[in-house]
C-alpha cells in the first residue's frame, strides 16, 4: 500500500532498520527483529541504503522480505554517485519484490569529493524526477537545516523543490528539541510545502553517541538533556532509562500537537522500540 494513502486516512507509526553490515548471511537475524517490530503494529518499516549503493543488494532483499512478512517497506535509495543504470537495477529489484514506497535521497558526499561525484544525481530532486511515478515517493528534511545550507530558509526553498519533484511525504532528520520541528512546519508551510512532515525520533541511550549525533546530523542536544546524560554517562542502565524517557516525552508532545506520524530510528533494536511503544500504548492509540 502507498504510504501517501495510509497518511490520507490516519497518522502513522514507523521504524527504521539498516541492512546487516556483514552481508546477506546476517539477514535472518534482522528478520527476527522485523518480526518483533511487526508485533508493535507499524504502518511501515523503512530500510536504509548505503551512500553510493554499497549494500544495494542486501537493502533491496531486506525490503522484499519485509513485504513478504506482511509489513509495508519504505526502501531508501541514495542517488549519490550512482548511474541511471545502477538505479534502474535497484528499481527493477524493488518492483519485482512488490515494493511500492521509496525514500529518495542524495546521500552524504565523502570529504574532498570531485566534480564528477554525483554527476547524474547531484540532489534528491534529480532522483525523485528520475523515479517519477514508479513508486510512492518520500524525501528527507532537516528541522535545523541541512548542514550544507547557510540558512534554514535556503534549505526550505530546496524542500519545496522536493515536493514539486514528486515527494508525497517527508521524514525529518533526528532532533531533540521539538521546537525545531514546529519551526520547520511553520516555515515550510509559508513556502507552500503541504505534504505531511513525519518527525523522526532517535532515543539517545548511550552517552558516546552525543558527539556522533552532533557531527553526523548537526542535531542540537538541549542543555537540560545534555546535563542529565553527562551526570549518568558512566551508568548504561540509567542512560538507557533517560534516553527512553526523553524520547517518550518528545513523542507525547508531538502527538498532542498533531504530528502526522512518528518515525522511530531504533538502530535495529526491537527491545528499544517495544519499550517505547509499551509506555505509550494509549497515546499511540491516538494515532489510529
Ligand atoms: P538533498 O535533498 O540533495 O539535499 C542536500 C543539500 O542540497 C541540502 O543542503 C539542500 O538544501 C540542497 N538541495 C536540495 N535540493 C537542491 C536542488 N534541487 N538544488 C540545489 N540545492 C539543493 N543517507 C544514506 O546514505 N542512506 C540512507 O538510507 C539515508 N536515509 C536518510 C533518511 C532520512 C529521513 C534522513 C533525514 C537522512 C537520511 N540519510 C541517508 C542522510 C542523507 O543522505 C544526508 O543527509 C545527505 O547529506 C542529504 O541527503 P538529501 O536527500 O536530503 O539531499
């Protein structure tokens, strides 16, 4: 089923998984995780794709398995340095698996990339246009602005281009201060972005991830939250409790204020997803 059709009826609950790093032999383990996630009733599960298509085969296979398990997959594709024929190959595999939804991305560029890098798909908009109406298409957006843009306004001008190029819904980069998400909704709305913007939440359950989050995603960690983490950084059990409680707090606020769905970045941890959903049983019922 197309995610745009689901969103036209209800608010969504979704999870993101990444294909196994060591290759196809680890797919069965991931599918056990997917089967536990299925019990939580997600509307879709998204599957990441390596920048440059390094793991394209495993990624498409995982999407195919998810579809066969009766859950709607959202297959990510990064255009990046791929050629049109590389993308066509992935399109064919996904279509053969019956996948209907694709999140079209550019992917991160490596440091010191040359002019030739991203020759065919310099932006997600190029991939969106290339994919046309072959899938129900989504794209990424950034509550604090994408790191390559000097201003949020510039990034939102480009976001509008993603809608014009065919994106039917958007999923945000992670954020830990909901006011960035509400500001994005407001500013994107002023720029004519009307498609649903689904907030992406990643429970921060390990102190060592703080630095990574700042460098990889540019997401701000509010001072209060940072202080809590730093006070207990040596106690993993407390850290986990804090991270899960903070994500629960963010989700309650987002649902209360009418977010069109909740997308959980769970780093392939079904236990984390189950704990969050367990604490929010009645709140999540408000999504349906
Ligand atoms: P773009 O939309 O191309 O944006 C990149 C920059 O170019 C931005 O600054 C934007 O403002 C600007 N821009 C956009 N369109 C235009 C245009 N037409 N003309 C001029 N400038 C433009 N990475 C992976 O490798 N694999 C994944 O599976 C993956 N999944 C992700 C899922 C989500 C929900 C998010 C938020 C990110 C994901 N990423 C993934 C990371 C993503 O690839 C990087 O953030 C990358 O740097 C930008 O990708 P994009 O699709 O937003 O690119």
